[in-house]
C-alpha cells in the first residue's frame, strides 16, 4: 500500500512541474488540427473520386 501512495505522490509532484498551455494556445492548436483534418479529408475524397472515375473508364 505504501508504494501506491508513493506513486500518486510522485505523480502529483510531476504534474506541478508541467507547463500547461494557455487558452489561446489550445485554441490555435485546435484550429490547426481542424483545418488540417478538413484539407486531408478533401484530398482523400478527390483521390477516391479520381480513382473511381478511372476504374469506371477501364471496366
């Protein structure tokens, strides 16, 4: 039991050392991820459409 309490005590100590991002940093990072996801989804959708049209022409 002593080791479990020691583990949680050390975890809490390490979490106090963490530099947490500000609200604006989180918002900016989220925006980048959201836009990147949309761009990749559009590109994959276009590639899928191109390959489907090519497949339709061959067969």
